[in-house]
């Protein structure tokens, strides 16, 4: 927590951080005991556990390695503490997952403080508090802070890198640079390297350093060819490289696998994931960012661009270089996960804070009202809808997942000789571990289950959701269910015209929308369980 705050600023920041922490920590236990409520979390946890088993090479470079090593360290510490307290150091899968989610939630909360520092450094304390408040309630950042994934930790480190750069840039025009300036550039580079070692796209923070170097070249009076002219960039890049290599050492030690995985990632970004969605240039501007921060905050941010450039030209050039470089990277492809814009969310909140602060001053001067009161009211108007949206998301997320409820109903009714088919998609399937049954597959080409006698399964389970990219039932199976089955149980996830009013991240297999929560009953897809009609009377 920054030390040089006014009393009111300190109280305000404490309150904002408390709200941010509550929104991110509640409920980190979502989905449990179902471990796949958020796909890809198992990737982070499994690789961390592999590190603990002694294999420091992840043999997997679609993600860099810092998250794996950080979680492995966390798990080792927790295991040691558990051993001291309970004489049993073994952690369960659920405990590993909750620990990992808590770590990410803490990183998300800390990002709010770092954004405050960055914005205050550029503008003033009041603007910093507004930016922190907007980030605290931005739904995309709140949502991602619940997941044991890489994006939130990367966003923290990128924002810290920009903060160090802003501090360093104040002395960047000094000739020669003093030791403190060099330390700040080194810290910015190290944070940037660690961010890139969390997610490769964070490497675009180098563009911000490039902008600082351009400003230095414009103002400095030494020769273009003198080494000291380029000292800031040299220090930054050296620290950046050290941060990346230290946290992802097998990028060098296992370079062929690293290079192959990195090529795949760039190809995947270009070609897209699932669904026929538009290219990132338009998609992120019209969906990911507006719905990710809330429409009112997004509109305020658009309004804040002009005053930001006009009143804070040099910082605007540096921050703008980073934002433009990242947007150019993620906008060029057809893979358009909402989370790709997460490092831009603090920037959007900063711009929105500038707009609110300057509009508040303008209104206060013309109305005679207190400047603080006007700014506080504007902040509540702009940030209030996002707060309601995030709180609503948390409340729904805390409800039991549909797949857990459906499995509780179905497992006791399954018999060892019975057959079952789940339709809807692999990311929607239930966890039926411990149940005795035979799983059958459906072949759409032959519209059959491959049984020589032409039989259909004893049970059909359908998973359906407005998230149609991951939960959709073939029409052939719908007809079969209508003709030969009876509905035995249904666990409803949505209600009303959900597809028309709720906004989902269509490339992410997480069955909760970004907005439109009035249409949501609970997390997960709607699960419909059918029993073959000739067996229906045997359902307990």
C-alpha cells in the first residue's frame, strides 16, 4: 500500500481494495466438487504438480512457465504448513485448485493497487482512486480473477512494468541518468520479462519502452551514437530477458519444443478457435472491451482519450504505444477470447478515470458544488452498473453447478449393465466417476450408436446452453429423444430469452455470461436426462 497518501486517500483506497478482494475471492470454490467448471485450470495445476514431482521441464510451451513454478511453490508451502499442523502434508485435488484460485484472486486484487499507483503518478491521487475503483468492479477482471489461469498474473506484472516505466521516464531526460533511474528501468524490464514469462503477448510492453526511448531521443542533447543515449533501453531489455529466461528457462534448454509450441500459438491466434466470429480488430472493440469493463466505463474511457492526450501527453504516448501494440497483436487474428484484452482493462479504467475527473472539475466550477462530491457522484454513476454486474455474477457463481446436481441425481440410478450417451460437447460433460455404466458414442454420419442390434442407450444426457459453441445437441438426437425417450430429470441453467439478452464469450467454454444475468439460474449448461421409454418405469 502506498505510504504518501492523504488520510482520505488512504481510507478510499482501503475501501476499494476491500471491495476488489471480496468480488474476487467470493466464491473461489465455485463448481466444486466438479473440477472442470473452468477448462484449462487443470493445465496450470497439473504442470505445477509435475514440477513438485521433480520434473522442472514442463514439456509444454503453449504457456510460458512462471505460473507453473509459482503454483508449485505455493503448493509446497501449503503442504509443509499442513504437515506441521495436521501431521498429514498431502493436499487433495480440490485443495490444490482452491489454493491456485486464491493466488490468482490475490494477484487480481493487487493489480488494483498497482493501477492506483500508475494513475496517481500520471495524474493525481483522486484520479488514481477512480481508476482503481473502476478496475475493482470491471466484470472481465473480476471473472478472470477467479480462475487458476495465467491472464490475471500477467496483467498484474504488465501494469507494474508500466508503473516502473512511468517513474523512470520522469528521470529519463536527465543526462546522464542517475542510479535510481537505471534501477527503475531495470525494474520495469524485469516485471515485463516476468509478464512475458506468464503469457507471451505481454512482450508488447517493450513498445512502451520504445516510446520512452523516442521521447528521450527527442529531448536529449547527446549524440545519437553515444552509448548513454541508449542506456535506458539496454538496461530495460537486459532485465526483460533475464526475467523471461529465469522464469521460463526451458525456452532455451528445450528450444525445439518451445519453438514448435510458439509457432502453434501464433497459428492458432490467426486461424481462430471455435465459432465463425469476426477478426479481433472489430470483435474486441465492439464486444470484449465494452462488455468486459461495462458499457458506462467503456464510454467514459472513449471520452477520456482526448483529455488524456491533451493534459498528459508524454505518459499518453507511452501508455498508448503499449495499448496499440497489444491491440495490433490480438486484433490480427480470429481467436478472440475476451480474456485476450485483459491487459487493456487497466488502461481503459485509467482513461475512464481521467474523463470522470476532468468532467467533475468542469461541472464543479460551473455549478458551485463541491468538486469532491461531483466527482464521487460521477464515479458512482459510471462504475455503479459494473459493481452490480460483478456482484450478481459472484452470487450466481456461488450456486451449485448444474453438472453437479445432475450427477447427484443420475449416479445412484445408474446400474453396471446400463448404457449412456452424453450429447452437447466434451467441455459440458458431467463427472460420473464412481458410477458403473457403459458409455456409448453417437456417429452423426450413420445416425447410430454402432450397436449391432440397432439399439439406443438406456440413458441420454443432453447439455444445452446459449453458449452454443460448446453445448449443442444434434437434431438427430433430439428427434430420437422425442420419439423413444421420456424426460426423467432436468437441471435448468438459464431461463427466458437467454440467447438474445445475455452476452457470452463464445470462444471460452465457461458457462456463465458477461452480462444479462437475469437470464441465469446457475452456472453450467442446462442438463436434460432422458430414460428410454421402454425402461422408464424402472427409474427409481
